[in-house]
C-alpha cells in the first residue's frame, strides 16, 4: 500500500489534530473524483518503518492518525492502524474509506473513526447536509455514533 503525501489537518476528524496520510491506488472511480492523483499507483510504500518516521516527533502534538483512502488494501489499513495503537496507545486512529460498507470479515477494533461513502458530486462532501457520506465514531463495545452533522456548522 502506497501513499502520496501527508499533512497535519484539523477538520477531517472532529476535535482531533490529525496526521492525515493520503493513500494511493484508489479503486473506487467515483465520477467527478476530487483527488484523481489518488487513483494512481503512485508514491512510496507505507511500511511500518515509514509510518513510524511520519509519526515520530509529532506523537505528542497530534491526537490522531488518519488513513485517507486505501480501499484497495483495507486489511493493510487495519493492520497499520493496529500498529499505531500498539506503538502510541494514546493516539486515536481513523480511516476515510470510499466504500459504502466495509468488508464483513474486516475487524474494526483498531479504529476510532470510520468515514464511509463514495464521493457523489451532486450530494457533496461531508460538510454538505445533502451528503451521502458519513463519519462515525467507533466505540469498543461495538456502538457507532454518527458525527456527520458536526461538519455542517460551516456549510
Ligand atoms: S474514493 Fe476519493 S480518491 Fe477514490 S475515486 Fe472516489 S473521490 Fe476519488
């Protein structure tokens, strides 16, 4: 699984300072894709070593690591999220998937946040009340809380 770039972001996961890692090789092919570069098989391999290099030095400044994309390798997203939890237990983890549902066999216990839904231009992204996308807070007991309305204050 490869990534193109990374950034520290503030809006993608509410109340979190997130190291967002933009993963490439997206298979979803949403019409009107807002990030076509992420459909390419481009960038560097996101190994545990590379992930650690991205986090180290920021681990007390950020509160969350966000995996943005990665739908070609969901099991690898989960594996790396588990690595984050093991190595930096105080950090939360999130995944921005373009799928409508996750594969049934995929365990989500290493994720604190999950965004679901393809990009549909006519419905808009998460910050539009018309959006088809949803951002969930995941809890250890299996509950999920829909945080999507938190994005609409600035819509
Ligand atoms: S999920 Fe995102 S990157 Fe992938 S095709 Fe859809 S809009 Fe583009």
